[in-house]
């Protein structure tokens, strides 16, 4: 050992002390000069002499003295502690041990005495009780009063102690604000005391310090006084004092608080066991929970594990630091080594991790013994805690943050069924380039983290898309995505789920949760089943007038298919109109070229320019088509009470007023702006529509109108009172007025195209007696809203046909519905298919008979919603049976619909459509004889109704011009519903569609023979950008379903019959879709090489009929004749598009009131008297002799009218 010289001559190599006569010893060359040294053979007498000897002989500083006489501590002249330099560590340790064991002894003694007292009192109580029993009633009442007074005194004393105990418990349990502040303060001061320990750990283990000059000792003293008071509160509040005395926090106080007071008394400091303050870190998670910072179980568990691990680690490092810097007591503290606290922390970590580099290790026996036991516990803790901590950190939600709203930018929340397919379809349509700049951020919220493919999709759209993991059923997650400031919330449904009702219930619960959190939020949700829409009406804050919408996929899917039964190919055209498609240019003269030119058209809305004010709808429509290259099909009409409704091709009786919103078909949103910018003064002579931009005079007009506002009641009508300028004004509402009265009120006085032909087709010019005849007070022919044909409920047994009965009945011009399903299949809602085919804007004789072919068990479950519709029959069987198909004359049907209710019960997506594909291929492979040709050759009277061109069923309003006969199933009009888009390749064996081709590019979809529910995904974004779009779609495809009708169905789940009134009969006056044939009729001259624009203008001027597309033969562009009868859809062709004679024109035709007069008595009487019979009169049977005798007369009169009219298909 190198001894440091005292006085002024200490050498630098030996670390000699400073001047002033102070003495110090250095235990080894690597120990600081202030460290203590100890001699094994020290004695009190030789200590002083050795000290003086060392002081007088400076040369002895380099000589190693193995035996010293005394323990010396560093002293200075400023700190006059023990002049002999003896260590007093035992005093600090004794204070803690005496406190701990003394208190433990007192508690045990108290419990023992209390137990003995209780036993004695228990025995005494038994003796007194026996005496009471023996004495009985000999005791007077007065003798019991002293006992009762004592009991009251004890009760009062117990009550006082209990109140103090309760108060202390409240103070330390954080039940009040004061208690929470106290608990947090104690924890903060404990961490502060631990930090002071870290600072003092750089000093010697024991040193002389003056309390009045050591700032850290003063702070530590203040902290420990507070800990002492808090210990008292905890002691008072403790129920079991013994367990409290043995708690970890109590042990920490025992070994940290008393040594501080000893330090003040002895003017010296011992680092000792102050490292135990690190055990307070275990309470860190509790403190964070008190502060409402930790809320989830994972975060609480993570903080618990971290706090236990770190506190154990720091506490063990403190013990190693103490014993290694002090040495072993039995070695007279000579085997110590100088280690800093942080080196001990490093040593414990490499020890726990079993790495053990060997650069730092324990030398003392106490240190090594501790390491032996610590390795057992520390290794176990490291091996269990660290992986769990890493797992919790790794499992921390990657998308668990909160959305930060950007100023000036709206955001929407999309939730529900979030998958790669649903999200990609949604984003493809929502962010399409044909829309105006979409300044909307899309926030997806889902409780499952996205897979790699979906994550890559989000990253590709990271500028406009964010994903957060959570559930809309959790208000905390709704707050994270800022649902209260969102522009809308969109809920996607799983279209392929096995249980549609369960999926709808989930989405309804999402709506309830969102509306409960923020009732004013706009919600657009997808629903699978029509009957589940009624549950949304039960939500108090659901309001469709404020933009809330439910897109029912079953309703729209079956509605699209039903419209294809009236005009084949219409489902494809409508699906393309409401989907955003980019223009694909093809140079070759193929059918794809013309089809894709139409596919690029979409539906847009725009307010009409003031230049159109005062013009009739057909005039504006023609001007837009010819001048602006836009097709306007509808306008938004607001009634006097500000309720808006959409009028599709309303006719020339309606004049455009200021602020009218028009619905246009165009290729992008920029083209539609022409309708708003058009100015007659500036743009009248412009031939290029691209040059129609905003002009200066338009701004002047706007300024003038704002400077001199018009009287809001400027336009007045003597019949309907004041009208608002900002609304389109109908000159006349449908009523029972005579034509003369209507003309006096200005019905058609300004129409440039009024003519006898036009007057016949004008829906307003209704003969007064026609409506009076329709208003039969004893017969209910329509539902209560007047939108659908209705009949009394029929039992299903009365509409069931056997195969022989069906074969004996000559069915033609009907609709065959092949349905796959059984008793366990989910209902698909056949009512949505039947309702558009029973719309009241058809006359009764125009209704197509509907024959269902399928399982009777399934149809019985659907029948409750179908029993109020006329002309419906059921053939129990299977669509795969050719005998059943022949029995219903499938070769004579107008349309064959193939549906399946079993599609979602199969996991393999490629097999989901197997039944529909097999049925379609089965029908196409069937062969038929030319039975109709034989009938026509033998007797015209036996021709089935609808097959004769001169028959009423083939009149223009019927809209069908059938071929003489069909000999092969390929020519049967079929539409097949598919679930999986890729299965469309199996429908047509002669096409060359690639399996990866998108559905809208395939031949079956372009021809209108296939329909998939996936095409309806685009309606979510279309509805968000314009809520009128969904209303227009419903008006077009559902046959007239209104919110009032939905409320009625939600109430009764069935249509209610109603008596005809002028108001309900007026609802029949609405447009419907038909197909116009160019083979003959008034447009035959345009069919051979004419321009589509000329046909458009002629049909609009002459018949108020709006054309919007062509259904053309696939091989019509070929120079050589082709036997193929397949047709494809061309949407909104340009003006100069050349027509061919075989074309069929899609058009919106007005309701023809006179078409039903010739059959009024027959159809209505049969409707009322025979609707409940098993064989309804709507089933065309072979006519009787009497009927055949009366038929030629009626035919002659109708033929005269038909020669003057057009022919529809």
C-alpha cells in the first residue's frame, strides 16, 4: 500500500494530502486520496503515533505498510468531526435496524397482549353471561346503565379513531384531488432523493460533512421529513399494522429515513442503503394511471414490466457499489475496489444477460455472494421480462396515433369492411382524375392492421390516405380520427359474407355508435338486405334530408336487373354511368371502340345558366346536346314548401327557372361547366364547345342581380299561389282539369313543337273522364302511394303451376326468374326485382308476367313480400331441368334472369357462381322447334299474345318487337348475376376475354348478359360528392321507391293497397325506360345511315322522348352479314354518329295515358275479379271463341293508331 504523505511534502505520485497538517492514507494506487484505509492490527494507542510518524517523515509515503493501527477518514480543518478518523457506518445501520426491529417487536407485543386480553375478556364474558342466565330477572334495570355507558364511551372512541383512519386512507389512496397531489408528490420526491443518491455516489462511501454547509444533505433531509410524515399517514390508514411494517415501501423508509437524522447528528454522511429509493419506481404505473395517462391494458403492463426491471437493476447496482467500495468487514475492508455507480449498473446488466465480458467484476466476498443469488433471479427476470417488453413494444399499434386535421382541407372517415379489394375499388373511383381536384383526405379506421399489400396501397396514396387502427364502436378511437370535424363517414359492407343479416347488424351498430358520439355527422353506409334498411329509421339522429344515405346493394342490384328485363343492356349502361372510367382509345373499327367511347361517360350535376331561364326542358335539352355536347336527362325540382325531388325528362310543360340543378351525362366534370358558363350573347355563334368559358357579361349580370334583387314572389300562378324565383316552376301540376282548362292556365302556349301528335303523348293532356274512370272507389288497383300495381294478398298455393299446367299455358313475352336456393339460404329480397316490373307507369296489360322457377321451400320464405303483386306464378323445380324450362316457354320469354342465394356459402371464390354459370350454359345449349312459325302459318288467332306485331301487346307502349321465333338457346335474352368478377369468362364460350380483364371490359358485361354487385362500389364515392346521384339511381331503377314508401314498408314489411285518388293517380305520370326500334315506324328513314343527333332532336321535339344510348348488334360494323345476335351498349353517342337499321335506341318515354283506354275495362275487371284465382288472367292462355270474335274489331282500330305512331322495342 502506498501511503500519502501529510503536510506540505506529499508527493504527487502517492497522492499526498494538502497542507495544514491533515493526514490521509491511500489504500492502493488506484484508490482516491479521500478513500478510507484500515490496518488489520490497529489499536487506539498506536494510531496516533503512526499518524504523527507519517506526518514527520515525508519519505515514508512510498513505503507500503501492511499493518495499520487505526481506521482513518478524510477530514479537513473546516469539518471538526472525529479527530481519530474512525468510521461510523455501524451507527447508520444500527439506526435503521433498531427502528425496524423495535417497531416489529412493539407490534408483535401489542398483538400478543391484545390476544391475551381478548381471551380473558372472552372467558369473563362467558362467566357473566352464565350469571345473567342464573340470576334471570333478579337484576334490576338500573344495574345495566353503567355497562351501557361504558359501551357508549367505547363506541365513541372507536368512531373517532375510525374517522381518523378513514381520513388517512383517503389521503393516501388518491380518491380526492388532495390525495392525488399527495401521492404524486411523494413519488416525485422519491425520484428526487434517488437523483441525490446518484450525485452523492461519486463521493466516498463515508465522509465528514457539515449539515449547514452541504446543500444536497439539506435537500435530502427535507425530503425525508416529508417521507416520515407520509409514513405516519400510511401507518394510521393501515388495517394490518404487521403487514404494513413488512411492506417494501416501509422497508425502504426504514433504511433511508433514520440514517439522514444520524448524519445531521454526527456531521458525517454514509452512502449506505439510500439506493433502496429506486424501489419506488415500481409505483410508476400507478402514478401514471392516477394522472389518466395510462388507459390501455397493454400500456399499463408495459410500464409495470419496465418499472420492475429498472428498479431491480438500479437497486442491485447500488448494493454492489456499496460492498465493492467498502470491502468485506471480516477483511478489515482491505479488499475493496473503486467502482463508480454506473460501472456497477453496467456490471449488473452484463451479468443478467449472461454475457460477462470480464472487464468489471466483483472482488469482495459479499459482492460475489450477492452476484450468485442475483444471477439466479436476475437471469430469470431478464429472460422473462425483456422478451415480454420487446413483444409489447413490437405489438404496439403501428397505426395507433391520432389524426391531425389540416386547415382548409376536409377529411372523411371510411370504416367497416376494409380489405385490399374494397379499398382499391373505393380509391380508384374516389380519386379518379375525371373528378375536379379532390381536396379531401381519406382516413381509414379498422381494428385489424393492414396486410403488406394493403399497406403498400396506402403508401402509394400517402398524400391523401391515412390509416388508423381502432374501432368505431370505441369513442376513444372516434376521437382519434376527429369524427366530429369529419365531412362524412362512409361504412363499407362485406358483399361476400355468408350471413348478410349479421353484416347489416354490424353496420347498423357502427351507425349507432357514430351517431351517438356525434349526431350531426353525415353517414353513407352500405346495406346488403333491403328489409334491414328499416332499422336505420329507428336511429333518432338518422336524417336522410341532411345527407344520411343507405346504399342497399340488394335493392339496386335487383333493380338494375329488373330494368334489363324492360330494356336489355340497361344495367350495363347505368353501371358505367355511375362509375368513373378513364377513356381508352382504340383505333381499330371494332365493337370495343364504340363501347369504350361510351364507357368514359359519367353522371354529373351542375346549375344551369341564366340563359336557359324561361325555356322548356326539351328546348334546353336539345340546346345542350347540339351546342354544348352535353346530355341533360333530369333536373332537381323544389316545391313551394322547399322539398326537392328529381324529375327525369319532365316534358315541355316545365320551364327552367333561376338556380335549377341539371343532371348531365358527360366525359368529365370540366365539360359540364359549359352549362353554367353558357351565355347567349357571347357564345351563340361559337361552334367549338371547348371555347365556352366564363364571360365578362355573366359577371355583370350576377352583380346586377345582387344590386337589384328580384322580388322572390315575382312569378305567380293563379292555381298554385306564389312561386320562388330560385325554383323551377311547373306551369301545371297533374290534375283532373280538362285540356281546355289546362291551356287557359298556360300549359303549352309557348311550346314551339305543339302538335296533335305531341298532345297525345304529353302527360299533362289527360282526358278528364279517364282519371274519373280510374278512380274506382270499390277496387284497389295500386298501392297506397300510387307508385306500384297492387292486388289483394294471394296464397302461394294459388300461384303454383305444375309442369303440365305450365306447358298447357301459352306463356310469351314474360320474364323467367331462375332462382337457386333452399330452406337454409339467405333471402336475397325478390321484392326488389318485382317492384320495378310492377311500376304504375305501366298499364296493367303492359305488365310482363313473372314466372319463378326454383325451390318451393325457398320461395315460400320470399312469398310474404311478393303476394301483393299481380301476374306472378311459381313453377317448383330446378333451373337446371330442361323440362321445367321448356314448360315455362323459356324460348318465348322477354328475359331470363338467373339468380342464386347460395353464392356466399362457398369459401372457394371460383366456385361461388357455379350454379348460375351451369344454368346459363344449360339454357344456351337448348334447341327449340319453330312452333311459333307453325302457329302463324296455320292460324293467326292461335298466335300467342305478344308474338303478333299487330296485337296490343306489341303496341308502342309495350316496347317489344319480338323475333318470329327462337330455335336455339343462344338467342334467348339472359342476364346472369355473378359474385366473382373473374367468373365472367365462363359465360361466353366464343369470346376471347382474358381472365385478368376488368369486368366492364368483358363481352358479357358489355352485352348486358352479366351483372356483378361489385360495380355498385362506385356508388359510395358518387353519393358522397353528390347525394342527388343516389336519388336519381333509385328513381331510375326501383320503379319509384320513395322515402315515404320505405317508411311504410319498414312499418308493415308489405305494400298496402289504396284507393285511387287524383293525387295517387298523378304519381303514375313519370318517365320509364324503353327501347326504340329503327326497322320501321316514323324513324325508319334515319335508321339507314342517318345521324344519331337527328334522331335525338326529332324524338325530343315530336314525342318528348329523350334518347341516351344505342343497343347495337356486335357485328354490325362488319361488311359481311353475321348470324350473331349479341348486342352491346353504346352510351351517349355523338351527334354525327351513324345509325344502322338494326339498332335499338335507349330512350326515356313519357307516360301514355291513352295506351290503356282500349284495355281499361278488360284489364281492370280481370284485375279485380280474378287476381285471387289460381290461374290469374294475366297469364296468356289460348283465347276463347268469343274473344277471337271480338278481337279483329279492336285490332283494326288500334292498327289505325299504330300507323301514326312509332314502334318501340
